[in-house]
C-alpha cells in the first residue's frame, strides 16, 4: 500500500516537470545568472539561441517569455556590436520559443532562437 502511494507521488511529481525544446547543440555561454546563449554563424549573419530561467513561487510563464525575448534581442545586438557589425532589426515573427517548468523546484525556463541578419 505504501509502495503504491509512493509510486503515485513520484509519478505525479515527475509529471509536473517539463523542459523546453532545445534549438541548438552548440556550447552555451553564461550571459548573467539567469541566462545562457549560443551563437552559430551563418552566411548572412548568425543564429542565436538563449536559455533563460528563474524561480517563481507563483508560475507566470508570460513574464518569463517576455524576459526571454528581451534577452534574446539584447544579446543579438551585443553580439553584433562585439563583431563590429550591425544587424537588421530582430523580426519578432521569426522568434521560436519554448517554455518549461519544474514544479518541484519552482524554476520556469525558456529556450528561444532567432536568426539575425547582417545589415547590408
């Protein structure tokens, strides 16, 4: 009886955990305490992937998604600036985003990807 209850509790705990999709296999670099990113060069610019996550007592996925997209855009401009080039404005329609939440730890995570094109 107790084994059954423990098994059900374990399954319920694991069912509450969801990880966001991964958009790259490139090595991620720390940007700040909540954000990592990876850049993959392309002929016309680069693809940028950002992973963002933070603790939330009350889950607010839209707030994390907004912060994730803001980090994605900001890092794209930073990467271009460090390379001494300009990029076209980031097209919000081309941002791919995936959300996840670990109900056990309270961490809400986001993975976002966007292509950035060099300004011509």
